[in-house]
């Protein structure tokens, strides 16, 4: 991304990175080397001082409205050779898409790191009257998708639904009942059951082709890798044991893979707790995250880039690592609004029993914060400034409970609490950094298929 100030608002966004693949999904725009699809809004914002800022603004706006542009290394070189946006451009970009309060945070951060206060304040004041722009107006033509008669759907290839579970038979029952209602008929269900005690008879009540594997180790990513290696299907659909889906869930995933010629269909998750449901969940777009509780992946993707990294066992963001690795290798991943699940995020069982389910909310006061796997992930893939800002921003916004993330007032409380708890947070962070560095020294634990 050409705008460097995005490191204050979206430092962990995977599109800040440049893939090593020859072709890859892109958020950039340039009329000569990387034009937008017909019908996309190419209106220039003349409030920017530089050509690069005007182009980058169009690209960012289009990406957030469902533009599916494919770039390559040559096009990226042309775009990155343009003069960089000015300081006034950077502040305008932040205010336009995130608001003045985020620009104030960026200003404070820059003043704290001894940037020229006269230039910074002048640029901020110059851009302060910029109007907010409402993103996420659906532009992608979904009528074409609905009219599409998918050859892959007609072929009905075998799909394996992969479910790791731990002490959640009560919720798993509803999951199985939803699977019984699927319009897609050619699928099996591979459950890697880590429950104590393992209840084999539970699975006999359902009219499904179920392979229930008892696993003594309480290891989530080991369980998913085990299921992948067990499956004979070319399409692997990952599902959580505390979710609910509609009858056409599998069919919509397969159709999306076919329509977009994608490697991954990343279904959206409608959480009952936590942050607000993004408006971007309402239309097809490039996926900027991989949700291992609702995504279908071609077997060929695992053959190309490997399975899940076992360094994330008993910790969090293993799915985030796989998503970033997929993007960097040029795997096309589509955020799919038509294959949604309701994620119940129940209070018992699952990852809560064997480790951390939220990377910035450790269970104990003096436990490492964030969870070491979070630092491991971002240090592994991101430049230092982006890694640092991702971690600091995560800590800054993590001092309220997960269920309060919907409240802007509670976010302000979290920022205030960061300064109150600063000595404790420093201890927690350095504990996490030490353990993460050990992981980095060991290297990844990515099995090959």
C-alpha cells in the first residue's frame, strides 16, 4: 500500500505486503498498468497533492467495494515507482476513511517519535476539514453470480467437512442437524474429537457419512492437519463445532470456488459477541482473512503451500498465518457473503479449554500479552514498523472485555486503561516477545501433504 499512514490504522492488513507470486490479488490502481473492471468508480480525489495518492485512493476505495483486480510484479513496480504521497496526503487519507480521531492518534504517535511538530501539525490542520467517505457500497454484479450455472456444482465432487471438537457435544448436535439439511449431498464429515470422555455413540444418531477420530492430544491445529491427511476429497470445508449454517451453505462455497476460479472461499462469520459485523460482509471481495471455522480450500492449495503451522497449537491466529501465507503465494481467496455462519462463541469447550482463543486477552494477569503466537506471526511476515504497530494497536484496544468491542466508548476506556496498566503491560509484552523469539528460532512446523 502506497499510503504509509495505514500503519496507524490497519498495520496488520495483509495487503500491506507484496506477494512473491507472479500474479496476486491487489488493492492498487493505475490507468495504464492496472485498470479497474468496467463499472468501477474511477473518480479522482483532487484534494490530494500527488498523483500516487489519487491513484492509491481509487484503488483502496475500489478494493473495499468489491473490486477483484489481479496484479503482477511488473505492475507493482510501476506503481511503487511513483512519487510518494505528501504528509498532507497521508493525513487526508486517514481522515477520509477512518475519521479525525484516528488522524489525531497518528499525529500523537508521530510527535511522540520526534517528527517535526511544525510540519505534522500544519499538515493535520490542512487536512482536518476532509469529509468522511462511506465505504462498502456494493458494486460487484451479483446477478452474474446468481445466473451462473456452475459446472462444478453439477459435477458434485466429494467435499470433506472438517470439524475439530472438544467437549461440545451439546452444540455439535445442532451442527450435525444443519449438515443433514444441506442441499449438497456428496460430502463426508471428518470429526477429530478431543473430548474427555470420547462418546463414539453420539455420532450414530445422524444420517451422515461421519468419520469420528478420537484424538487424545488437545491440539487444534494437529487435529485439522490430521483430518486433511485423512480426507480423500479435493475440497476441504473447515467448520467449527459452535456454529449454525443455512441448507445451501456447502453449495454456495463450491459455487464461489467455481465462479471466481478461486483456491479458497472464505465464508463470513456473524458473531453473536464482540465487534460490530462489518458492512463488507455483504458482498463478494478479496478476502483479507482466513476463518478456519468457515472456509473451503482446494486440496491443491495445501499441496502447494503446506498444511497449518503447528507452532499455533494451544495458541491463537493459526488461521491468520495460513491466510497470509496463501496471499503471499498468490492463492485467490474470496470473501463469500452467501456462505455465512452464525458463530455462537460459547463459553465452554473448544480452544478455551486448551489455550487462548483471543490473541490479546490472556487468561491470567501476568500471562504473556499478546499470546506469543501473535508476535511470532507478525514478526515472521511483516516489516518492523507494521509488526510493531500491529502489536501496540492490539494492546491499546484490548483492555476491555471481548463483548464490549462493539462500543466506541469502551474503546476510549481501553486506551485510558493502557496508560494505567503500562508497567504490567510492559512485563506481559516482554514475556510474550521472549517466547515468540523462541518460536522464530525453532522455525515453522508446517507439514507437507
